[in-house]
C-alpha cells in the first residue's frame, strides 16, 4: 500500500562529540524520537562541515581530536514534528535545526498501514 501525505523533515546538525549524560547526543535524540512514536529517523555522518565558529570540522583533526559533523534526520507529520521540537531543543547546547516541508510516500504492507 502506498500512502502520500504532507510531512516535515527535521534535520539536527551536531558534532559527534556532542554528549548528554555521557552518551552521544545523536543517539539520545534518535531514541527520544522512537519513544515519541515518530515515523522514522536516520543518523548520517558528514565528512566535513562548519558552523558558527567558522572552523572546518572533519572526521579527525590531529590537533583537536574527533569532531565529525553528524546530521540527525527525522520525518513525520508536521504537527508531530512541531510537538517534538520543544522536547529536543533543550538537549542541544550548540548546533542547528532545520525543517523542510515535503510530500512523503510511505510504502507499507497493507496489514501495517496506519489508521
């Protein structure tokens, strides 16, 4: 079964060394999205990036250690993403959040189609 609907793609830009309670922040955000029942999420490593510091970050810098950029992508209906934002924003000390409106087409077996 194919289901087309409006959706929001939430992207959270972090560094792999961003931690919360001794655990990678990207993992905590993804686990929080699962607990919130959101449709899907992916953590993507980025080979290079820069942010407000204007420093280029790469996988390993011999002078500063690991600072690989990480992008967490989460997709769901707009109202569910909007409700999720206040949950994760306090977790993020430094980073960027973007949202992109899109049409999502889910392909699921008929027995698993959402109500």
